[in-house]
C-alpha cells in the first residue's frame, strides 16, 4: 500500500512573557532523528530509490507574495544546498527547476514546492507554517512523490538579512521541510532543524545539527563499499567505518518495555549529539557516534515534543508518565564507551516501577487478570481482535473511576472499556471516547454489589489510517476507588478532609444537598479539580466551586462545555497575596452542588488532581537578576557565548516550591548556583518559573541539555542551551587513515572542516622553514571530520593534506610546520593557491 504522510507540519509557538509583581510572576503563555515509516517499526524507513537521485523538484516561479524579488527561490535553493553539503550522505537534490504547474498531487510526476497564498490546503485556525506531503510504500519505504507547501495565507515570510520578529525565514523553513522530503520525521532535540516548531525572527535553522546530519546519513549512507549514487567520491565520508552505536532498551524495574521514550546521547562535552525513540519493545539505537565516552538518558514525550508530532503515532502509542532517567541511575550515570565500527549493546535504562503488566491469555472474564486499585496496569491489544479482561474487588456502594488511556488520538488504539458486574456478564457501563479525553475512555460508577467486578478493553478500530491493533496498541488501565463522602458535610465547618491527588466520591441527594471538601495548598500549588458525573450516566449536572477560608469564591464551574459536557472542571493556581488569600499555605474548600439532577442516582467522583513536572521553556537574564525585569522565555534554543555568565531560568508545570530545586547544564566546565535575584514564581495558568545563575566557564561549544530537578523529580530540555564559540577552531590534530578515508579529531568548536591538498615533495626555496606552496582546496565544508580521497599519486610522488576547522567566527589555523630547531610560525594561508569560500 502507499502510505500518505504529512509529517512536516512545522508549527509556530509564542513566547512566555514574564512580569514581576513582588514575588509573583504573571505570564502570557503562548523525535530525535527519527525516520518516517509506515505501519510498523519493522518496515524500512521512507526513502528515495537511488535511481531517483539526485532528486528533481519544481519550485513555483510565483514565489511568495511577501517577497517582491527572486530571493524566495534563492532561499529554497540554498536550503537544498545545505542538505547536499552533507559529506556522509549520498542524498542529493538536483539542480533547481523553477516554473509553473506546481500542485499538491501525489500522482502528477512532480515534486512541487510552492506558496499556498489562499490557504486552500491549510485548515482555518491552523498554526502550521508549512507542511510536506510524502507518498511512499509502507512495505518497501520507497517514496514516489513529495510536495512542499508554505502557508502563505496565515504566515508572513521573509528573506531579509535579519528576519523581523513575527516573520519566518524562508530558508530556515525550507531546510526543515526538505528534511521531510528525504524521509526524516520530526526531532526531539530542540536545536535540531527537524524540531517540529519553527521560530519567528530567527535564522538558526538554516544550519543543520548533528542529529539532522546523522538522520539523513543513516538513510542514505556513503560507504566505501560503493553504496549510493557513485560510491565513495573525493570529499565523501563513510560514517559506518569510523563511528559506532549504542543500543539497549527502556524498561521498568520488572523488565517491561516502555514504548515511546525519547532517548538522548550526550558526549564527553555534555553535547546532545543524537537521539532515538524507544519502539514497542522498548528498544533504541543511537548511531553515528564517534569513538569516545557517552552518557544516555530517557525522557518522556510530554512537553513541546508529543507523540502526535511523530509519524509513528499512527502505529504506536507512547508512555509518558515517568521521570527523566539516566542509564545507570540519576545519582551516578553510567559512561558508555563507543568504538569505531562497533555497537555497545545491552544498555538498558531502568525507569523504576511504573506499572503492572497484563498476562495473556486474559480474553474472557474467567481468565481475567486481577488488578490492584490505584496502580497503573499496562496492556496491549495484540493481535487483531484481542480482548483483555481485568478484575478488581468492590463493595456495594463504592464509587469507582476507571480510566483507559492510549494517547487520546485513536491511533493505533481507540480503546472501548466495559464494566461488568460480579457475574462477569451483566454489563453495568461502557464507554468509547469520553468527553474531554479525545479517543480515550472512562467509566465512573457506584457499584451495586460486593465481589469481584470485571473490566473489558477492546479496540473500536474504525480509523482507516490506523493499523488495527498490533504491537503498538499500548494502553494503561487505572482503577481508582474513590473515598466516599461522610455525611453531614453540608458546611465548610463540617467539610470532609481531603488532599491534592485524591479521588472523592459522593451523592447529591436529596435536592439541595451540598458536599464540602477541605484541603491545604501552598504557594504555587495547582489543582485541576474535575467532577465526573453526567458524562458517565449519572443524573447529576454538577456545579463545582472553590472557596477560600473567608468564603471568597475563587473559581466556579458548571459545564465544561455547554450541551456536550455537563460536568465541572476547575484549574487554579494558588498565589498570595490576593483577595481571600492573604498568605500561604492555607486551607481551601471545594463545594459540589447540583445545577440539576439531584436524587438517588446523582453520584459523582471528584478528582483533586494536580500537574506533573514538565519543563517547556527557557530564558536568560542578567547575572544575579533572577526573574526580575520582565524577561521572556520560549521553547526555542538559547544561544550564549562561550565563557559567559548569566541567570538561566526554566518555565513549565509542576515545578515545586522546594529548597532542593536545582537547574543544571550538561558538560564539564559549566557550573550553576542559586541566584541572588527572585528565583521562583508562578502564574494563574499554572506555569511555574525557576531561576539559577550559570557560569559557562570552559564549557564546550554546541547544544547542551538543561535539567530541572529536586530529590525525586527530573525533567530535561534537550539540546536547548547552545554555546557559541568565541574564536576560530584551534589547530586540527593528527590525521589518521583507514583505506581511502582520512579522519581527524572532532573539535566541538568546529562546525565544518576545510581540507587542502598538495603534492610532495614540499619546496622551501627561501629556506624559511615554510613551504612555498601548501596546496589548493580539496574538500570544502565537510560536515563530519572524515574525508575520502580515492586518488592515487603518481609514482615517486605523494599528497600532503592540511585540515582547518571552520565556525561562524571563521576558518581556523593551518597549524605549524615542525623543524629540528623547533616550531616555525603558523603556515600562511597566502601559501595556498586558493582558500575555501
């Protein structure tokens, strides 16, 4: 089958703006290199056949309405050349063709690039900047068509030398989308060009990251064995020969797979080099790693990068509720040695006791798996048509809340849950697509008897875009017995004591009944209090009210959504001082009443939920300023200078008000410490902020990860702090040879490498210890520190090579000639016949 895919909906996001009011912050909040596959991880990645390369693409001559000249076309061509420059990949874009006749059409024989100025192909209200439609075979992975569309209706595009705020750089967006054209999915490293969110007013996505280059090189690898278009040519590089891999699995403490974890490799400098997403069996592989020592961690896809950003969401569900965890444990991360041409295997990450797991066969009520109340249980609907039964003990009058979660998008599993009475056959309730949970399911019931009750989970299985069931149809089952109310709790003085995180069950009967619950909250605590009743068959249309101790109404909710969702939800963050809250911690009250429907069947379950630690944004401020002065934070990478000092802050949900909170940055030579400025704040939307001072010291240039943690929690913003070099790269070290390929040390300050070649013997006519000629450009802009030279010098002669690293500061030195009397001056570039551009 052909598998139409649109992985490239690069989307926009706003910043979080911070304004300090005393200690309160007010804010206006706004995988990995993975390859596209169809239907299963076992299928080949999407790719163009060798015969189809270099890839022809038709660029619309109409261009962008925002650009009056041909610079829009030139920007797209420059983006193609960026991918063409990767010396370890044989994927190439053909010389550009500019003309008419572009269209979104998988069967027109044209790979089109155009600006959709009327928005015909973009739904109203979309946040998409652009998207790429890729048509490929799920079984072979062969791509037959790819069309790239810019959203010209809603987005203002630019080719200016400095992109204005609110506008999007065409070359940056094109570079991202052309990654999709070649078969790359979205990435989880924030610095990567393939990260799913585009930044306005910036141009950093014109430059590929290590993750991007390794992604396309894994699909189209240059090899000395002759794979690719024409075998290993001058300037190419064979990564398979000179790099190694790390493999393993992400598992619970009992050895159960954790699918969808984002796994990241950090090199010895703390740089986020490459990442992967754990498959259905928990396995991962981190490829393209140069020899050395690495650390590996797994983080949940619960922040800016979500399962739905990646193409695998069509055939695998991801599990997110876990703490970011290093291989070897967070207290003492393990170091993994990587050797060229080898794989270090068995590197399994232990995420702890996350959930119990079903045991097949549990296809009938008599074979049901017993589940413990309040404990997550995982299951898989596999093979097609699988039925899973579970049992739990209950008592007549118990209030139970049963949730089945499978990512909420219906792919590949749209779970249907059914509750049966103690005989295993009498149906008490069933649900598919619970309002507010997408395609996931929930049942809330008051049990009518005492004994073992039964829960059945199956797949609704109606979406033609989703494979029915299978290894990726992972879900979790959570059966919670709510603590029953104790009457009389009709006043604040007689309120039932509760706590954040609890489920409480009650009955609004007779008419006029009022149920109060009290709990304690501290500064920055957030409650997400939800009443489930009407959606689960109760007659009750509830009203939920949050009150302060002086009876000030802080929030109230009757209908989550009028007509379609007649239950109640309050999302509230506690900040003081404010009306009714002179200080914190303090006692607060939740009141449940009936807007209508009170009576014998007016049961409900109240969940006093809260948020979890998820860091989403980062920002910088003047050293010692903390969160003062109204700084802004966003999801994009922060670019800072090598050796600088500043205050670094993170923002997200669930950051506790805890003296043990810390922010750290990966890599030696980088230190963080408490800031003397305001260091913690929160806002009404539940976004928390934490600031620390950072000193980059001798930290290496490149993308580092920011960690937020305390004694029990840990969250990562992977590759979010990018250190810019402040000088040209140093002299390149010794060149080593393996067959036709030379390799040289990979200094982190070098973005690319220029190689110069000359013929031996060297001539020093003026006897100054320097050759009169040091050759000419051989390979300019190599993206990896390896370069092939298939040429053989003439008999009696030879070649010599000089390598210089290059970054945004310029090209580094050619090094120093060595003589018996010691070091001579630096080799002059004037002694080259020409220099690389």
